[in-house]
């Protein structure tokens, strides 16, 4: 083995060992279904187990059917209107894509994560995610119509109380009606039996009138 081949073998061996010590994978879903409101979420996660590792950068690329690739979101980007990202934990990130147009179905989306280990940055990409059309009508058909609970049976005690109150009100109204009719009839009878008596001055007896006249003349 000459010196050139030995150096090449040494470099490849060192790179392989170095990658095994610091390598990691980027995990993302194979496909995601677009929601009825034209939104979709894509998770992006790395499996680095190094104790001193930290995520330096996270990017999301869009790959068109013609192979053209361009970045649509990067960690720390603030001027993005239709894409949001939040960290679920130190290793996992969630992208929320809003207002997806029909052309978004034809593209795939690739996640890229840069991890720093021992002050050295390592970058890896996941397998691109394909978007799928949402099955809105099928989902609605699968859900059964809402069922309302049957009305609860009325307790027997409450039913008898209501019947008693109704009977009491009926008796009370009957008593008041009879009393009023009887009172009116009594008033009418009293008016029919009453007579008018003329008040006259009592006449003076004749003998008494004569005595008074004789006394006056004498």
C-alpha cells in the first residue's frame, strides 16, 4: 500500500468514526393531510443524544416538481405571514403552514436542522414530506348525527303535587263563584220585599182638641 492510498484510507476512517460519534438524523412525516381550513402541520425532529448539543438553526425548504428548491422558513424569521414555527421540546419543532393553495400539493417539503456539538456545527436534512388533499366530505359522513338524550321521566310525587294544586284551584274558584251568585240573589230578594211607607203627622184626638179650646176661651 503506497502513501497516497494509506492517507486516503486514514481520512475515510477518521470521517466515518467522527460521523458515528457526532452524527444524527432528522425525522419528519412521510405525508400530511391538509385540514379543511387549508392549514397543515409538519413536525421536524432530530435524534442527537450528545449531552452538550444544541440546535443552532432550523429551516424548511419547498421542492417543486421540477426539482427547484428554495427556503420558505428559517428559525427566527419574523416577516413570514403564512408559516409559523414553535418548539415542542429541545429536539422537536412544529411548522404550521396556512392558506395552502392547490399548487402546494404538487411540492414536497424538506426540513433541515443544524446542531452544534463541542462548538462544531453539523447539518442534516430529513426525507421530504408530501401533502395530501383533505377528505372533508368523507369525514363528515363518518361522523354520526348528534343524538339528544331522551327526556327524563317525571317523578310520580311531583305529578301528584301538580294534580293536587290544580284540584285545589278548581275548588277555590268554584266556591268563590257560588258565593258570589248567592250574594247577588240575596240582594235582589231584599229589594223586592221592601215597601215604601209614607210618614204622616199623628192626628190630635177630638176630645183633647175641645178641652184645649175651652181652656183658651175661659
